[in-house]
């Protein structure tokens, strides 16, 4: 039988995991709960598992995929990452307007001027987890009126 540590290391070899994620994955196997906790503690002491590193990696990955700070925060909270760690990781990304611009251009070619179209665009951006003030700013100032050759 694979040891708790070996299995945890196997999970971590694919990607970073929060402590909670690792605990849940290891709990699915028939390991003694004390052994799981001990293995997780050792992994943290050896800096092989780190919620700060996980949060930074997760924020980078999801923001590059076009998700906003609200969505990312919610996902990290579900993975039981500490609120201050989440806030610090989110704060590192300072280009939310650029991300909005990129995903808007990916979905829409030119500005759709009807109120219905604008409402649809706003809902789309909000559903991706962007802050309402970032979306409002983009809707007021950022939407091009003709095809932007940059994208």
C-alpha cells in the first residue's frame, strides 16, 4: 500500500494543492486520519505544500483564463485558503482592466450599442467574477466603437 506521504507527493507532483484539497483527496483512501494530518504537517514544514504558493498559482492561472477577482476569491474560499492569503494573492494582479479587455475582445468583435447588448456584455463580465466597478469602467470608457486591430 502506498504511504500517505507518497500519495500526497504524487498529487503535488501534478500541481499545487491547498492543504484542504490534499486532506480531502487523502481521506478518500483508507488512511488513518492522524497519519493524514501528520503527513500534511510534515509536507508544510518541508515547504512541499504551501497555501500561499497554491493561492498565487491559482490566481495567476485563473486570471490568465479570464476570470475576475470575485470568482477566484470564491474558489479559493471553497478550498479553505485563509482570507488574508487570498487577499494578498489577488492584490498581486493589478491588470484586471487588461483581462476584461482581452476576454471582451475574445467574445465580441465591436461595440454593440443597444441597451440589450450592453446589458448582455455586462452580465457576461460579471459572471466571470469581475468587480462591478471594473465592469462599469470598461462599459463607459473601454469598449471600442470599431474593430480593434490589436486583437
